[in-house]
């Protein structure tokens, strides 16, 4: 089918992250909501083939636009999908339209509260926790809570009056010590309430107590050789661990809240807006503000203030009907709106919701750069090199970079590698490996001095292009050696050099003992990490090959005129080097010819004579 260019661009730039997607028709109506473990793969699967189900083909035919929301996990995507389907009731969604889709855990408001699973919509008569992605999770959590805390499971209407009337009788669970006898008043409301408070804390997300209890119980049963029971406890433990975080998007405790977050780079600021109403994400939008002057003193607080007013103006009708009093932000705005409280959450559901907003702002920025790179592939290279030049304080763009690394085992078979990057990408045909010739023992500094001298002396002699930057894997010591070599060759002003320590973000510069720390998430560190990894890989591969050759070396390899084929013929015929040495010239000539036979015989017997003289 023919896809609109705007939609096609969106499909190409979708992230490989979990999330939820919404399909819109030409009128802007949401016609389908879906979740995905991998948004790029899942959404594109709709458009790259004809589907066997006619309903799906009809859906694809009516898709005009696409909206995505990125989340952290597949479980969060499941919850958000559930919320959006209830919000929009899309025509092509069959499942999850019923509000009873997912289970909740209910804690009632009674003198002796009950804790049970429910599929009913939360109401004011009780406190609901969830929803949980799978019914097994809710059941496992409730079963574990009842094993830890002796709470009642009956449905009796327990009030002071009914307990006083003694109309209820103790059940078997009391005698099994799994109920404290609430119906007889054997436990006070205050003591029972303390257990409920702990249960509420666990249901709010602090499941460590449950996990610790299950782990101890599983180990106890295993020690007692009760493996079947231990396996059942293990099943519960794994469920709780896997799904311990309840929904961060859909929560009955988050009613009407706006979320604004801002991130920025050298060229633009990105403000993400999430519109939450009655526990549902109704709107997710990212605005981009171009930064004309990189040295502008316009703060994040000022930009986010501008974005808030623009959002309020854009959705004016909605805001007039449903005015919020609380806004989650990562930066307090410079010009706050009247009658509004701004909060930077530090933990809990609101903090997770703020993180989701930041994640979507970051994804918008990534998508923008991906689209720009498709239209102009050279733009990314220029941006990366410019970023490196700025971070590493280089005088020119580092189009040509070389990275060196030593490799040896206690000084044996020492080698070094040189990997070459052009425009921040490996140029593997230009990689070079070096066998260390002048250094005895494990001396990395002397080995590096030899390699650098050989490398750049040859480039100078042959008139080849010099790199703008060399990277030394080893920190200050290796960098000092590089500076000495560059000084000797007169290249100090032509080539910049840096050293990288074990901690990747520690960069050493000549003459400075204090390292520079750069952003671990930036493009500069990614290129440097790639350089180091390639230097390690290439150096280790060369070192391994050299060791392998030494292990299969024999005296036949040192004889002039005897190559691998001749050596193989002799060993195949005589089966061992000893028998080759004991053979006569005529026997050898029958296999490899008269000339080679004479050379082999003379060489092997000369080696034997030398060994005898050494022993004497």
C-alpha cells in the first residue's frame, strides 16, 4: 500500500524500545492502540505485508498518522495500553475495552480491613492498588501477604456492635493461626491496623519485605528437603521480583496532573508535556525550541515557562474545563502560573512519571537527529567531530584518529596494535600490527616508544597523511612517552595526543596531571570507547596468532629453501622430526628431491652437532 511520506519517515525513525502506539485516521480519531516490546519492529510489521486477517488490512488502510509513547518496560506498556484503550475506546481494538481487564488489590475501609483481589473499578469505599499486569502476580502477592500477616479473609461485617453481639463463630483459619480472631475481638483494632499499615507500604511498592520472606522460606524448605514446596515458593518469589513495580503510568492515586520536562543540546531545547487525567495519559507532546546563539544566557527555567504558556494556549478549552493545581517538573519555571504548585518529585510514582517524560523528550531528540542524518549523512559526522573537538580541546576537527595498545603475557610475544578511524568510523584496511623488536621483558613504556617511533617515522619518510589525534590506552605514563616521541620527530604541533585511563571518562592531556571528566553519555566517549575496543580486539587477535605460530614452530622452519609444503611432506612420510633426522639423504631425496634432501640432512645434523658441543 502507498504510505504518506510523513508517516513513512516516522516509521523509519521509531526506537527499538518498549512503548505504546496509537493509530489515527484522517480525521484525527484514534482507531487503534497497541503495545510493543520493540516499537520499531512491531509497528513496521503492519505495513510490510498483507495480513491474513481482513480486519487488520482494513485497519492499515485507514491509518493516516501515528503517535508513540516510550516507556521503560513491557509491563508499563501493558498498563498504558490498557489505560488508553479505556480512554479512547478505539474501533479496531477488541480486547481490554472492559474496565475489568486487569486485577487490582483492594484494602477495605473497615475497623478490621480485608485485603483481596478485585476486577472492579476503584471507588471511594476502599483503597485500590494496581492494576497488575497478570492475575498470577496479584494472587501470589495476596497469598504471600496472608502468609506473613494473619489477616482475616471472611466477609463478615465486623463492627464493634456485631462483635459485641457475638453473632459470629471462629472458623478453622483461627485454629490454624492464619487469622487473629477478629470476629471475637481477640485482637484490637489498633494492633490489626499496624499490620494493615505494613501491607499498605508493601502494596505501595516496597516489596523487599515480601521478597526477603519468600527467599528465607524457600531456603528453609530446601534445607528440609521439601523441594516441591520450595519450588512453589520460588515461583511466587520470581513473580514478585519480576513484577514488583506496579504501574508507573496508570495509578488511581494520580488524578489530574501535568508533567513538563526539559532537556537541551547545543542547537535546541526539548520540552515534553504529559497530560494525565484520572490516572490515564491523555496527551504526550514534545516541543522543540531552536537555540540560535550557543552562548545564549536563556535558562531552562525561562524556556520551560514559555512552553507551559504555549501548551496552555494550545489546549485552552481543555484547561478551562479541567484546571490542574499540581505540575510535575524537572526545572522550576522562571514565571510560574497562578494558583499552581510545582513539584520536582524524588521518589514514587510521580518520580517515575517524570522519568517517562524525560525519556520521551530524549527519544524525540534522537528521532530528530536520525531523520536529519537520513537526509544529510555527513551532518552526523560533522556534529560528532565538532563535539569531540570541543570536548577534547583540539585545534582542528579530528577526521583522522589513531589509537595504540600493547599486548603481551609476562613479556612474551609482545605486540602492539594501531587502529585507524576516519570520520569517527573504523578504517579497517589501515589497521597495523607491530611485533616488538627492541624491548626485552614486560616494558609497556619502551614498547610504546618503539611502536610510535616506527609508525610516524615511516609516515614522514613516505610522505603519508598524519592523524590529527592519537589516543593512548594507558593514561599518563603512555601519554608521556607519546609526547617524547612527537617532540623527537618534530610533530608536537601537528598531532594532538590524549591518554585514557581505566575509567573511560578520565582523559589525560600532555603536561596536566589532573584528568578531564567528560559526559559518559556523550558522542565523544562513545567514539573513544569504540577506539579502545577495536585496539584491544585487534591487538589480542595478533598476539594470539603469534603465540599459535610459536607453539607449532620446529627446526624445519629455519632451513633455507624448506617451506610449509616440504615440511608437511616430510612429517607425513616420516611421522616425526626424530625419524626425519635419522633418515639418510637417499631416503629424504625420495620424498622431497636431491637438493632439498641435502639441505635438510646437513641442517639437521649440524643442529645435532651444535647441541652436543653445547652439552660438552
